[in-house]
C-alpha cells in the first residue's frame, strides 16, 4: 500500500512538472513585453541548447570555485565573463535577498507584487496574497480574503494548503486562483531562498521589484562595482547566479542557478546548487 501511494505521489509530481513546462512554453511563445521578449524558437537546435546548458552550468561552477577559493570580495565582480571552449559566458551574481521570499513576505508585499508585476487589480491581488499566506501558515483558520482547505475542496481544486514553506516558486501554482499567466509574470521576482528578514537588498533587487515595493533603488553610482559585498559571502547565504550566452544575433540563452554557500568544514562541499531554473531565451529588441 505504501509503495503504491509513493508511486502515485511521484506520478503526481511529474504530472505537475509536465503541465507547468507545457504551460511555460505556451506562455513564452506568446511573448511577454514590448522591450524584452522571451521565446522558445526552433532556430536553436536541441544540440545547441544542450551545449549551451553545459557551458552555463560549467561557468557557474567555475565562478563559484573562484568565490569559494577566497578570491571573493576582492577579486570577483558582480558581473564577470568566463570563457569555456572559446565561448564567452557572462555571469551575474546577486544576493537572493534581492528577490521577494514567498515564505516570509508579509501579505502587503505579496499584494504589491501581484498588483504591480502580476498585473492583477487591487482586490484580486489582496485575495491571492491572503491565500498565499494561508497556504504556508500552519493554522487552519482562513485570514480575511484567504483560503484554507475547505475552500480548495469546494472549488474543486486537487490541491490543499501545505501549512509549511514553499519548496520552490512553482509551488505557487498550487495556491487557489494563481494562474500560469500570473505565475509566469512574477516568477522572475520571487525566491524561496531569501534572507528571511523580509528586507530587499537594493544592490541585488531587480529595479522593477524595488519599484513595485515602493522602494527606491540606490542612487546611481553607489552600486558596489568593486566586488561582491562581503556580507553576501558568509556561510548560509544564498546567491542567484545568472549565466548568459549569445545564441546569435540579439538572442541570449539564460541560465539561472540558486546557490548556497556552506560553512567550511571537512566532508561538506563549499557550495550547493539549490535549484536550477528552466532555461529561457531572451531577445533584446532595443
Ligand atoms: Ca491560515
């Protein structure tokens, strides 16, 4: 019985993953914004994509090796370029604290995210923010506008609230009322690996997220260009590492990995890849 249930559970996970990938492809093909377009086109062959993925993963690990070898704060800029097999790979590192942590963000911040970036009206954003809080909180009492298990059941959802942390941003798709479309708009701005204190690190945060939160970016010129700020590099911190490879013309292959820096000790790796996002292609239309 246990074996059957476990198999069923695995199939469920695989099904959700496949559904998400299919939806993501549809959304990506549909196009996203006027200035930057994300698409999946057949012009890059599968072989090219496999090669680019290997190069991106390799470059991320090389950058991390430099970081953990102590070159960190002094020598490693936030943006760097690594060459592998003659292909330049642009690396950009940022603290995960620059992304909104869906496990700790208060409802007001989730509401701002859903309204300003998710494109929802204020009322819809309020409801979904309350439901996100109810999905992760351990109690069974719905917050105003929110939803606990009874609401999922009566809405015919196959999901229930988890009562604990979101393991990945994709878990948001289980929250009652979060559509693929809304998720696709906000997924580039959220994390499950944030600092936990709810403060966005303005040096790392995407400009659009700072604006959505009503926070101003650091004044121009104050961005730390000398190196990765030392407080990013302590054990337990998570980094978002983006690798970009030219895919011809104005197209770029974009690979994003979330990495944790571990305490130096025997038997443990200095860094740990927490998750790798599905790759995307970006086309600059400037
Ligand atoms: Ca609740």
